């Protein structure tokens, strides 16, 4: 990238992101580059004789056993046994070695942040085991079985971590968010393992000291979290809030509590928009944000306190937004936006992709209704949230999504108030009988080598139309889009009894080409769906070079058996679902090329292809084969029909 291009991007970033976050980030960088963060004394103070105070609810183990079935209990104990033997499931994946130590002497955390000391590999794989998500699994198993092996494993692994990562030295101290998440895990684990013979006075005091050291790390660099104004600020504030209450006799406890409470309230109010969508435009980050809120709410409930009115209203909106995106048959939601595999409170036997535990807990905490009961109630039990109000299924719940016969869809159309992570306007996520028919590819890796350096964010990967191979917005960095393309939607009032719903969305991401993209989605009484994409010129037609315009429609399907039939102006792809063959029919006046890719390889059609097509990433670091259909067309309209088996 040339110097001139960098200057243009810097000016755009200043204008579009605002001055405040850039100033705050510059202050953080100044503290790093001048050595300020290395010179300051964190002053955590000693906590001789102190132990962490009980601040969270603990459920009745008898009630949990009734809630969990035999298979669920076997699954829980199996995972806990894996941890005892040194294995852990990162990002909801398969068991791998639980690594908490590193070769060599650790340097001050700023040396890694400034690049003075290099580290190899993806930092997320280094940080994830040190979030102590595995401690929740051990604690839940211990609470139900009272098997001392689980308590012994927790203390053994915790001491291994503390010995290998002394305060403020090493990679594990780089991020205030990672530090805060450990505070939460430490406080929870002490309560659950309190009665174990392995929870000696010496160990309890050492963990209290660790919480103080962790809490002292956060305030000096809170300016970075404020510059990001996202989950970093919320989790770091939650860590301070927790430490302040768990160590009430510590001289800095009041300061930690007040600082945490202040930024929790500001964060939730600022980061949740009027529709309830979280500022990071991601279902997984929406869940992380709600888990942070649920953690603090559980503490407030024990204290007989509540959120201020404006904060509660924001949390109500956020819960409603995620509730509407739940596919009840599968428990999943669209894989919208960045998915980094985060699950900071794994208080459930449900798998990573099942959103019902968090939605149920949030509904009980913030709404006047809830999901039907099930094994996903375990998280609610751990956080002390009792059943609340009427049970309402998402498919009959009032929302802006489209609903058909055994099917529903989410049309992405948002006006951005914070920076987007994916260029995905007018993406359509389509679900039928618990199957994600037209799906979002997800994320896979943030820090991989090219081409896997976060490529699944671009427009061409999503279920939408791309013009001239251009993103809808300017891709200014691995995680940064500028020139935000806002989208708008309109619900039609239809008189045709054969049509259940019709919605039109449009975005202006291609204004620079003199056109805009409009998409109309219709749901029919007989169960089929129709998607009409129009390229509308907004300049006089003679000013637009239609001859040089290349439009491409993309759909991402599950990895099913397929058949393709082509004829003039029409393409049929038949997909064999678990419930029979379905048809996706695409028609346009001028179809130039049809390509089908799987796992980055061309399996139908011809031409050069990118290895990032034909994959879907259900969680961080994992990608599985999918079918990527790419249709090039020269006309101004293309129609897709989804016809499901009767």
C-alpha cells in the first residue's frame, strides 16, 4: 500500500470512526512506546489472611441432577475426566493438550505488545486455555459428584499457571480482557471448591492474592478498552466490579468496584443500539456481551440490587434481538459477523453452537417471558435465575424476520453506528426444519497466514450480490472496514393470498459505480421462497458502463449430494437434504458462468477460484466443507427460488 493510500485511509478513519477512539488509542500506544506501562507500579498489595468472599449463587445439586439426563451427566463427567488427564476442548472443539506454561523466561507484557519480543503462532490459542473455561467444567462436575479428583485438578492446574506466569510477565498479561476473565473464573471456582479438602488456607490466600494482582493490571490500560468500546471494555469492567466485591478488605476494592460499575453501565448503554444489536455486529459477540451482563446480574441479585433503568432497557433490547434469531429446532443462530469461538461462561452441557442456555438465562433475567424448559436451563440455575412468565417459541414471536412453512430467514439490513466487521449487507440466512440451508461462512482464523488472514469477511463470501468483485465497503485492514454501506428494508403489504410475507432491502455500497443493489424476498404459502436481486442505476444509464459490469450472485449451502442442470437463462441445483431433495432455481436473462466449489476446489464449471470458497467455520480455528455456488450474470436482475420437498 502506497504512502498516499495510507494517508487517505487515515483521514477516512479519523472522519468515520471519530476523534475520541483514535485519541484514546494513541494514548495507549504512547504509554507502550515510552515504557510508561513498564515503569508504573501496579501496587496490588498483599492479602495476608484474606480469602475471596462469596458473591455468587450456588444451585442445589439435587435440582441440577433432575434437570440433566443420564447422557448429559455422562458427557459432563467425561469432559471433566479429560481435563484431569491434561486435555481441554478449545472453542468447543475436540480435546487437545492443556498448555499453561511456556519455554523460556517471560518478559514484561509490554515487550510482546510492542514487538520487542516475538511469539509464534496464533495468540488466541495461547490465551484461550488461560481463560480458565475448563475450571467451570471441573467445578460443575465436582458440585454434582463430589469427586476430589476434580478439585485436585483445578488447584494443580491453577498453581501451574500462577507459577509459570508471574504478575505482569509473559503473554498472558498482554490483554486486560484476558486478565478480567480469569478474575471471574477464580472467584467462581473458589466458591464451588470451597468445601474440598484440597482447598487449603494457603491455596485460598494465594488465589485471593492472584485476584488482587489481576485487578491491579486492568486500570492503567483501561484507555485501550475505552478506545475499542466493545467487549474489551465490558469484560474488563466486569472483572474490576467482581474483584472489588470479592476482596472487600483490599485497599483498592472501592476503586475497582466504582470503576467497574461506571464502565459497565456506560458500555451497555453505548454499545447496544436501538434495535438491540450489539456494536460488534456478531451473534457470537452478542452472546459474549449478554454473558457478561448475566454474570454481573447474578451478583447484583445476591446483593438485592438491580441495574439502572437505562441499562436494563438496553439489556432487554439486546436479549430480544438474539431471541428473534434463534432457530428453535437446532438451538443455533445465524453465524453472523465475527465468530472468535468465545464462550466465557460455559455453565451448560449444551454444545458451543447451541444458544438456548444464554438466551434462556437472559430471558429470565431481563424479559417477562422465556423459552420452553429443557436441559439448557442449567446456566440459569447456576446464575440463580428462576422461571419467569410465559413460554414463547421464537417462530411465533413478533419480530422482523421472515417466516414460512417450516422455514424462516434473516435478511441482513442495518444502519451502522459502529464499525462493521463483515461486509455483509443483504446477506440472506435461510433455515428449514432446523437446517441452515443458506448459511454464513463465519470467521475461521483472525491471524492465519494468507489466504486465511480473516478473508471470510468480504462481500463475495456472503449470500448476496457482488459487483465487479468489489466489497460493499472499503477493506482498510484485517479487522477494519470504512465507507460503511448502510442498508434499509421495507415490509410490503401484500394482497396475494399465496404470499405470506415480502420484504425489500437495499444498500448503497456500489454508489461509486452509479448503481445500488436491491433484494426482495418473498415467502409463499406453499412453502417455497423467492429472492429477486435487482441492480438499479442511480445515474443516467448512458453514464454507466454496463458492458464492463460483472455481477456475481453467491449462495453457500451445506455439504450435501448435488446435481446441476443448466439451460438458457436458468440453473437448477438439486441438493439432497436429510428430508429429501430440494431445488435451488436461479434464472436471469444473461447467465455467463456457473461455478460450484467445495473446500476451495472447483467441482463444477470453469475458471480461476479462490481457496477460501466452499468452507463454513462453525467456531474459531475450525472449517468444514460446504458448497459454494457462484453465478456470474450480465443482466440487471437475477432470481433465486428455494423449493423444498413436500
